[in-house]
């Protein structure tokens, strides 16, 4: 609307002398006229000359006095002919007005204060201040001395108005022709390309700066945990096999085939390929025997172990499946002590809520050496978690099918003011290790925890779906700096 008004007016007239008056005449907001004029000037459709006007305008206080009268007149008018006590006068006049008005009225010698009464000294006063403020509102001429006085009282301020005088430019046309940025198939087919005006390329313009990548909070914490393991002399296990067989995920860990965790309600089983075709047969046979009838001073579970159950493929439910493979491979060579760790995804068929997802990350560490004891496990746990800033640890007995003894790990959280479970640990059972072929005096201590829980605590996130999954706010990666490990 503003563009049509400007170009249409210039078609019949040489100039728009004042954009402000033009806006008032056509009923268009002046800011819109200014914006359109800048655009037309850039394309040389018009030539715009700056106009700068300065005028005095009333402040909020000034507008109040222009309506209600100056403070000195308000105070004067509140004094009856017989006089009034100072306390009563203050009650009749607004407190915000009284102090200024009384002082000014005394300065003007309009009133006098006796021992008990305030009384008028003159019979009549003119509200010069109110008149001056009204003149300024009406944009009438006011002498400089009066302007200075009102300015000192902060009743007026100088306002700068900017506008344009507008004339036709070198490329003037009654209607702006929009330049096309692309030559399209429709232009060629319709013949419109003949009259098409293409926008010129600005080869000097800078493009948007490429935005650097941002690490997810899980990756930041994962990197720091990995560094801690490496500092402690651990070697990372390969964890790139999300799909695993039930044998390595359950059976090799001395977990019975009727265990509830192996049910489809807790595990994602694969349809294709549904079974594995490659297992070490001699080791499978030893695992079968220890499950059915025991061995190595164990009674076993006393049930008919089924090979078809062990062959089923699944999404691994823990990275301990990787540990079982690594320990078996270690047993096939002359024994050498090892420290292993892994940090990767595992999958559980769980109902999704604020603290559970169907997939999460598991952190696992294990040490394999001769003559290890529960004391060694507790010592290494204190070393590991102290590097995370968790120095107050407690341990609670627990049960795991493949560790004995087993312990849950708790740390005191200074922010929550309570003990928080942070992981699980234990010593792998002989029924798991000896069938692999490891020497009798070799022991394995291990512990595990999730990656999500410490990350949520470190970043103050109380819903796991805000941290991990398809609904995560990508801004989370940009606004969160690399965290500082330490829960206390």
C-alpha cells in the first residue's frame, strides 16, 4: 500500500517534500513509509533526501501538569483565604506534588508560612507553567529562557524526528518490477524469459558462516570417562556388534535359560537372521554341562539346556556379552593379565518413561589377573569413582547370575543430600570363567553403570527423553558447555 502510494504520487508530481506530512495525508504509518522509501532508494526507483527535525515534547510529568496544573498552582489553590496548617495542607495535595509545589510557591512569593498557618500572600496567580506546556504541545513558539527553565525541571525533552523528501530516481517506474533470482522451466515454456529482469549476483557478499559441530552431552561425558579408563591403564573392548547371540549374551555368563530377563518382554529378539550359525562347539558343550549338572565345585541349575535357545539372535542387553567374548579369547592364549573397558549402547524391551528408554549406554570395566580378591575390587572402585569426583562410597550385597560376591555401589550426592545408587559390581563366578579355559587361580573383578544417569545429574536434566532420543532439543548441544566431572 505504501509503495503504491509513493510511486503513484510521483507519477503525477515531481516530489514528496515531507514524508511525515505525506504519511498523515494518506493515513499510512510513517515507519512503513520510511522502510519502503529505503527499499525503493536502493533500487534507484526514487531518490530520498534526509529530513531531520527537532522539537520539544512533554515528559510524563510534563503531560500530567499540562492537564492538572503546575505543582505550585495546585498547592496555592489548596490554601483557603483564612490559611491552613501545614499538616492539613499536605493532606489536601498529592504527596508527589506537595514538596515541589510548596517550594516553588514559596520561591515565587505566592505563599508564606507562619508559626501555625500557611497563608496566601497574593490574591491571584497565573499558571504560566501549564500555559507553556500547552503551547509546546501545540507546537507554538516558546522563548528560549522558558524552554531552559522547563528543561531544568525535566518537564520537556528534545525529540529528533527523521523523515525524507522523495523524488523520482533514475530507474523510476509507476510499478516496481520484481527481479527474478532464477530462470525456471515455466519462464522458458511461457516465453516470459524475454521480458524477465534477473537479479544481479553480488559476488562480494559473504555467505552465512558455517556453524561448527557440537558434541552431545552424552559424548562429552563419555569422552571424559574414556580418558579416566585410559589413565588407569585399561584397554577398550570392541563393541560394534549390537546384534548378539543368546549364547554370548546369557549362557556364557552362567545365566539360566529360564531366567526372566531372557523373556521377550525384556529382550528384543531378531527375526532375520533369527539364529546364529557359528559358536565354538567345545566351549558350548562345557557351558551346557555346567548349566545342567554343574562342575568346578558347582551344582549347576539342574535343567535340560537347549541349544536352540542359545542360538537365538537378539539386540544385546548388556555389554557384558562383549566381556564374555574377550575373556574366552584371552583363555585361548598363554595367560596375561588384562584390564578392559567399554562404553556403548545396549537395548532392553522396557516401557518408556522419564527414567527409562528402550536403549541406553552401559559403562563397563573389568580386571583379569591372578589372585584378585573382593578387596581389590573395592580398591579399584574407590580409585575409579574418585576420579569422577565421588569420594563417598558405600556397598550393598546384591545378586547377579554371573558374579559372586556381588555389590551395588552407592555414592553420597551433596546436591540431593542422600545416597544415590550409581552402579553394580562383583567377581565373575568360577562356573563362568573355568569353562572358558582360564587358569584356576585367575579371578575377574568387574563393575558397570549407565552413562545417562551421571550425565543427567551433571547437566541438571530430570527426564531422560530430554537427553536422548528423537525428541531431543538440538539447542541442548549448543548451549551446554563441556561439563566438569564431579557429583559432589
